[in-house]
């Protein structure tokens, strides 16, 4: 039986400079690291680079880890961190786009289950507590039998079975919250079949040689990737140390969330209003993960970064490609039915980085084209619209602030300082139609309007006529639309 004490091999490498011990660690864990990497970046070549970087990091940190009792879990988390950073760095260097990783040769219906589970799996496993995560990683990511898992955890086989059962039930519940209603049995079968992908036969030898040299013989891209990952890990460690000191004297919640963000995805719990403060010192990352719930919304930052909570995929595509509204997005392929939280804080490259992650993780991309579309035209029904009162306001920077705070579901809300074009844009955000301003009016208006509960085109048009002297006219015409398609 293969030995299960990773710390013994680490100690042999650190204390005796045993290259064979390190090679044994690589052989044991390379499939785990490669599988997580390829699932994140979707390209075998880049997954190999990430795998090499992770084992270089292991060689550099071996002394600190030699008594570590959960090396598999550490490698899992380090691979996720390195792969996420790779996505961002690829975007910033304008490297070629990656194809989405989803094997089309898999048979049905097993392929359908894996396609649903795959985008959720690693994030869900990362949310488990440390013992549950270790059990899942050892059993399914490394393919250990129950006896070997028990030896690694210091538990009996019966205890391992119970822990795995509880952990799998937690995963099933997480998946179910995002529309994946598979049984635990199906999840076990699917993960067992697909969560581990064998690394190329020659990779282990190459990884061992490069890692033992501490990266001295690695390519420039691997060196860059390793340095970036180590920098992020050092940042997280430093912030954790600061957290201990600050908590002792009563740190603010914002400071703690900013620290937890890197390690525990706590940014998903941050109020959108605290977005800028939370991320100002954080390393650049781009991710789209199943939502934890909360109020739907999104927030752009002045530097170009963007964050969204509890949004459907159509909204995320609209924000990634900067379409006017989600109503101007049409999907030629089925979109994931679940809602997601997303973060992209790569500054000016944030939206491009988000596009790349959507391609890699969900296999979808967007492009703009003219399409015949049902639209509503906002027109003047009465010669002198009674509800529009011309006003003089300072326009610079005001219109977007006013529009962003306007919600037609607040009856009787006054809308000062809007053009009819801005009013039409506001209507479009709250209705399921593209709306075009054809009033021909150019002034800025103070608007008093009590929108109806029913936001259908007919009811809205009637209310607009009665209160403002405007109307909505339905038509079909060519419009610039964001078309979502499967990545080729």
C-alpha cells in the first residue's frame, strides 16, 4: 500500500535533501494539481505551467510545510490561487484566449451531470471545513481508498465513511441551491469519473526537475506565474498577521472582510457600498462563483473594477461586454439557470478578464450584431406633455447619478433633471424590452410619475399617457444586440 504520510516525505526532502522523496510527492499529487488547474484555465498546456509553478512553490515552502498534516488540501488551495492569478495575468499580457474546458466526447447522461457540476465543484469543496475538504480531496481528487483516507486523517474506515457522507450531503445541498438537483449517488459517480484527469506521462519528471532547482530552469512564463502566486500568498499571510493584531484592539468589520476576501471569498458577503475599501489593497482576481444570495446588484469602481451579487448570467454577460442593458442581450445557447456572484478587480482590464473567465468556465462568449428585435418606442402622445416640466440643472456627471438611483417601483418618486433619453433608459432597466427615445424632446425635465405595479407594455404605456402625455409604441426593427454564443 502506498504510504500516506506526506509530512514524512517532506521531512526527508528538507532534512536529508532527498530528491527521491520530493519526486514521490510529485508522483502522488500531480494528478490532483493538474486536474484542478485544467478545470480552471481550460487549456492543457497552461495547466501544465500552473502545475509546475505549484510544485516550485511547494519546494520553496517545504521547510514551513514539513509538519503539515493536510498537504493535499494545501495543494488544492494553492492550485486554485495560482490558476485564478493566471487568468488575470493572461488577460493583462494579452495572451491568446483559452478554449472552455468541457469534453464534448463524454457520453450522455453522465456528461450532462458533469457539465452542471464542474463549474461549481472546486468552489463548493473550498467552502467545506478543513476536515471535510481533506476527506473529499483524498477520496475523489487523489483516488485514495477508505483505508488510506483513514490513515491520513487518523480515523477508522467507519468514521471516514460518515465524514464523507456528511461532506457529500453538504456538496449536494450547495449544488441544489444553484439548480443542480442530482442525488448524492449521482454526484459520487460523476466526481469519481471526472474530477481527476491524468497528467501527461512526462509532466511528473519535468515538474520534479524544475521544482528541485527551485525554478532556476523554468521558462520565463512559469517564473512570472510562480512569483505572482508567491506574492499573493505572502500578501494573504501578512494580512492574516495584521488581522490578529487588529482584532485584539477591536478592528472594524471592513478590515477583517478585506483580509478574509483572499482566503475565504468573503467578498461575497461585503456590502456593495464597501466595494472600493474592501478591494483597494487586494491582489487582482477575476472569478464567477455560485451566489451566496443577498440583494441583487452590481457596483463599478472608478479604476474599472466591477463586482456583482446574485445576478443571472444574462446580466453578467451584459456587464462584461458593456451592452446597454440586459434587454439587449440575446442568447443563441441555453444560459446557466443559476444566479452568480462575480468579481473582477484588474482595473482597466477587468471587463476583458471577466469575458475570459466566462469563456473558460462556462464556454460562452458574446459579440455585437444587428438583429431584428421587438422594441418599444417612447413617443409624445400629447402636443404639450403635462407631466414634463423643463428645468435648468448642472449636467456634468449628474444624469448617471440620478438614473442609477431611480427605481420606478417607488410610487410617486420625483425624477428631477432627466432628459427623455435618460428617462427611456430608466424604463428599459425596469421592463423586459429595449426602449428607444423618439420624443424629439431635448430639454431637461422635472418628472413626477407614479408607475404601476404591472410593468407590462400596455399598462406602462397607459400610465405614461395619463400622467406624462407620452406613450410606448411596439414595433420590430434592427438593433445592435449582444449575441451570446458557445465558444468555438
